[in-house]
C-alpha cells in the first residue's frame, strides 16, 4: 500500500510498504481522510520523545473498518486500561505511555497512523460516524474532542462569556462548540491578519492581541490554544475575578511563563487548569454535536491532496499558503 513514512528525523517520503496486520484488539481501517497538523511537524523534527522511527504519521483521520460497513473516526489516545489514571478514565494521562506491550498506543505518534491507505487501529479508539457525517468531517473526531474537553475542564455553563485564544483549527472548534453549548458571547483572540479574518464567522467578535487590555477581567471562561507565553498571560488577564482559565496550547516543552503578578491568580480567585488531549470518549459526544449542526468543520478544510502529493500538502500547511487551516490528504484518490 502507499503510505507517508518518516524514515528518520527530518526526512519524509511516500513509499510502498506492507499493509499492516492488525494485532490483538486492533482492526484494519481503510483510511478515507487524514489531515496534517503542527504536531506532525514536531514528530518529523524528532522532538517527540515517544516516537521511534520509521513511523507512518497521521492522527486526524477517518475511514471504514475493512470487511464491514462501519464508518469510523479515530480518537488518538489509547490507554493501557489498567494503570491508576486509566482506571479514572483519564487514559490520555496513561502511566504506561509509549509501552506498546501494555496496550498503550498514541496513534500516529507511537504506533503507525493514518497517512496511508490502511491503518491497524485499536478498536477502543474508534467512534462510529453518525449518518450524514462525511469521512472528511469524521477526520475531526479527535480535534473536536480536544476542544470539547478543554471547555468541559473549564466547566462551561450556559450564558458564559467565553474567550478563545488562538484562531487555529482547535480554537475554531472550541469557539463553535462554546456557542453550541449556550455561551452568551464568544470572543476569538489572535494575531491580526488573514487567519484571524477567516475566523470571524465562528465567533461573536474577533480581537487582535492589542485589544486584549481593554477587556481585562471580563471573561467567565478563557480557553487558550495558542501555545505562547503571551497567550497565557492574556488568558489570565482576560478572566474575571472567580473565573476559569484553561491552558491547552503549550503541549511541548520549552515555553516559560514570566511576567505574571501572582495576585492576578490569588486575588483574582481564578481556577487555572491545564488540558491535554481528550479522555472518556469525549470525541464521541463531540461528533454528536457535529451531526446536529452545532459545529461546522467543512470551512476549516482549506486544501485537499491525494496521498502521493504529500510534499505539496506539507508545504501548503507549513507555509500557511492561502491562509491554510487544515490540509486534507485523501488516500486512494489520484
Ligand atoms: Zn493533530
Ligand atoms: Zn494506563
């Protein structure tokens, strides 16, 4: 079969490789849609400790289970199921991370993923796609779960004034989900420019960073998916006293937070939380919101390529050509 392969850090190719054989608890999925994201760049650069090369990347994916008519989206984290965190349902925090022999899998990170015609996927990672949800929409299964989990971490409530920092793919899912969950007002914050302009339909208002100060202390809930120290400072600044702040952007090491007066948190009586990935089948509930029209991911898919044109897709995404948000690879199409 054709697959994108990262043979070693810094190198990629589209190659003919053997079709994977599902192991215990796994099923063979014919991949119909798979996107690329900034995390794939971290993997390629060798900055992801759990990855062993060569690897087939790809984790934002949907397809059909071979030999059935099941159409499925894939959730990225699979826990061992027996460690203390997995037993709490927090399998995204599995204590056996990267140890395949325990059953743990991080799809496209520690086991081969979906930038291929076929992938062997643990059955526990699959979510059935609701009727009328396309494969391209289903490829958002994990992203929608990430966004919904951050909002739920922040105890979103109907009537909340919500701010989302970071107008990328996950932020635009979060802003739409916040609306669907009854937020009174959703504000998106980002760098002024084409990408922020593209975000306008997905929020009630859009602010660039220079406008943050005027809104200090006004948000019931702030969710951050930008990953910079400035975004975290803005998030703390925007929350009202007694408000909630969820930081979800800085998933890699190396971003330090300075310049925060701790009284902002203490006297501000803030709940400040980190959020990574999504546990507890949140992705499945997010798909239900999608199926009911609460979220529309189709406008966020800005480019499409057949798998063999991965190099073009990769450059389009990395260079944000034409304001690229998500670039879709379509295995099996030419
Ligand atoms: Zn991703
Ligand atoms: Zn575990």
